[in-house]
């Protein structure tokens, strides 16, 4: 069966430039709410920003593949699949307080997040979460159950899929900020800063603390 966009002659990019299509059809954010169209259009969300084939350096061109318009190489057939980037992080609690880190780099420099980061190509999500926490907090942890999996579609660098684990400390270590964090602290739920950097992290905190967390997932 033909994809409805193809059968009606609507180019996918034209449809995506319509924020109603983005909200309704492509990737509705978790928890309701509207997509941030300005963020969505800050780069080419469907095709990516690449211009040349990474295999043979020919200029890439749009091509319909798998019911989507994708960048493809007319010379060697390479197709660029523009996928979200997986990330992982964790919840570390001490006396009911949650560990957060403050970003020392852009984007959202100065805002707070759960300790987390992008998964390396040869790394499992759990190993990534444990590594990122060691780098950003100095704490030695092991993953427990998954708290949740979140779409990180308000990150201006790229769409992310964030896996957040419950964690437990395996050694007693002093909290020391590092890597791309300049502060690391434990916060009681009522004291969590307003400036949590990304929606996925606000949603995870809401899933952890429920309505006791005054932030919440629904703001864009
Ligand atoms: Zn090529």
C-alpha cells in the first residue's frame, strides 16, 4: 500500500514544515503538549544536515525510502537514516534526595539535569549510565530497574532517546562534579531547581516523585 503522503503527492518535507503535521503525525511528545516548532525547524529533522556521501563524497539527494524522504547517494546507493541518538543516565538517591548536575557546556549551560550522557557505539545503555555518573559526579554506581524511557526532542543538537535507570551506590564516594558538569548536589524534591535543562529530565523527575515534584513534564 502506498504511503498516504506519497499517494496524495505531498512531499514529506512540506508536510513536516506544517507544525500541525509534526504535532499530530510524526512524533507527538510524551505527556501531551505541543512540539516546539522553532526547535524542530532549527535543523532538518527529517533528512539531517549532511550534504555529501560519507562513503564516496558524492552530493546526496532526497529519495523516498521506507515511506520517508531520506538523503541518498545517487552514485553508490548509500542511504542516510536520520535516527535519534540514544542516551542513558540515572537516579541516585541519598536520604530521599536526588542527585542532579549543573551543565557547564552548551546547550542549556547553567541548567540542571539528572547525570546522563550519550551512549558510545560499543557501549550498553547500562554501562553508559554508570560511566556518565562516574564522570559527572564521581560516584560509583550500578544500575537497577529502568525508571523510564523518554523522548528528548527539545535538545537543539539532535533528537535523543533517554533511558533513565534507578541506581545504587556500590562504594561510598564524595560527590565531585566533573566532565561537562560544574556542580553536583543532592536535592530534596521541594528544592529541585526550576531550571531543569530538558523536558525528558523533568518527566523523569515527575515519574520519580509524582506530584510532589513542582516541575512536571508538560511544559515545552
Ligand atoms: Zn556514495
